[in-house]
């Protein structure tokens, strides 16, 4: 997985252990960067611990900078349909946002899924999250649904999907 470095020298996305992104998960939690669902009954990092902390088939990815410092993460979950993968919590450290790193990270995930023979990627975020929606839309994800009042602040949950045949390649 080296596409990130082509456009952002020194940045690399790689598969990793959940423990490698704990510091960033805590940053996300501390800065309330990820908006919980009403149905979540614990702080964000506890939810992520439960879901991604070592379960078979779940994969964590870390984005590192030129000094090998973790600056972002994303996660994937297998779906019941074996050729579908969901993208889970996705995060770029605050000072590095808006430079195209989130988009590069998702483009690398698309390539990762394509190499594994996947047909479809799914993702959910909250309705007012322009940055996340812009990121997934920019790489070809299509809006599929909005479920109102599902987040702790009353925000909605929006879902997107990408048929891998329609993905933006390169860029
Ligand atoms: C969502 C997030 C991962 C995106 O990463 P990023 O590096 O900031 O995004 P990029 O710079 O790659 O931008 C990707 C696209 O989204 C758009 N975008 C980024 N930030 C935006 C904003 N605040 N408002 C509107 N559009 C925005 C960009 O214009 C770009 O589209 P373009 O290439 O067509 O111009 C990052 O902002 C983040 O960590 N946010 C907090 C956590 C979060 O909300 N995670 C997602 C929910 S799981």
C-alpha cells in the first residue's frame, strides 16, 4: 500500500494492529471528532475497542508521516456478503486535515479491497459531516440512505456505497 506516498511524500498507509492506533483513537475521543450513535452505550473508544480490538476479519490501517508517526487511521469490517466490506471509523489528525490525506487513505482502501476481489464498499457517517461526505463523494461513493435522529445530538446517519467497478482510479 504505497499510493499515499506518490502524492504526499513520506506518508504511508499500512495494515496494523489495533494497538498501533490507540493514541489516535484517544485523540478522536478527546476532541469529540467522531459523533456517537444514540444506541452506543459507552464512550467512542470503548465502542471501537469492542468492535475492532482483535476480532477476526476486522482490519485496522494506520497512516504514518515521514517520521513514522501515526497521523490517521481507518478500519474495515467484513459483511455477511463475502464480497462486501464496510469502512469503519476514519480519522486524520486535526492539524493535517484538508490536505487530501483522507481522500488518499480511502483511495488506498479501495485498491486494497479491489486486490482482494471485493465488489462493493459501504460506509456510514453523520449527515452534517461535510468533510467525511466530501471525502467519500470525491472518490466515487454514491449516497444510498439517510436515517434521521440517530446520533447523540439529533443528527442523522447517512450511508454511501461504492461498486468497485465505478471507483476513481489513481488521481
Ligand atoms: C473526514 C476526514 C477523515 C477527511 O480527511 P481530510 O484529510 O480532512 O480530507 P481531504 O483533505 O482528503 O478532503 C477530501 C475531500 O473532502 C472535501 N472536504 C474536506 N474537508 C471538508 C470540509 N470541512 N467541508 C467540505 N468539504 C470538505 C475536500 O474538498 C475533498 O474533496 P475534493 O478532492 O473534491 O476537493 C477528516 O476530516 C477527519 O478526520 N475528520 C474528523 C473525523 C471524522 O469526521 N471522520 C469521519 C467519520 S467516520
